[in-house]
C-alpha cells in the first residue's frame, strides 16, 4: 500500500503483484488505509487468478494485513501469509520497486486535483506497466509477455 496526494489529502493505493511475472493483478484506491481496502484488492486478485491452495501472500506487517478477518479470508482460500520482519522493506522488494516506478513515472512533479484524475492516471499506468514496460529481470519483456512465454 502506498500514499498518494489528491489536493490537500492522502489517498491510498493498494495493489497485489505476482512476484514471478511482476504483473499487477489488482489494485484499488481508497480514502482510508484499512483492511477493507486490502480485502477488496485481494478479492479481485483471487478472482483473477483463482490460485490453488498453497499460494503465498507476502506483505509487510501493516495493520491492514494482520487483522483477523483478512487473515481468515486468506486461510479459507488456502493462501499462506508471509510477513516481513518489520523495518525491513527490502523483504518486499518487488512491491517496493513497483511503487517506486509508479511514483517516478507518473506521480512526482504532478498535482492531482481530483480522485477521478488520479484514478485515470493509475489505470493507464498499470496497463502500461503490465503490457509494455520492459523488466530486466524478465529478460526485457513486459509482465504479460513473460507470462505468455511461461504458459
């Protein structure tokens, strides 16, 4: 989850990234940093992938990830939860890298006056990131192309 400014207040972007392909599976934008926002994004990611039991969901130790209802939902789907030690952002490097790229590419130097404008730019960026942005770790392919090659 990351913070994004709209006017004079913060909005929160939650995203789920496939660590293997670096593909953003789902994202949501909310006015509150809470487990409801994270639950909405994880539900969307689970619907998209419909993973078999044993999938590992990795996150930091933020309150939105450690709440009982969130953890129970993961368990009901057979998803194992893994969290960082705390104070160790490098343990979730793929997600940190995505948020860094997002902010460097479209957030820094730009002011969003409306949530609609921010949402529009995020939608376009995630589509670009998944379908066009080349990743050295993926042999200079986009996440979608990398997944096609692995299928």
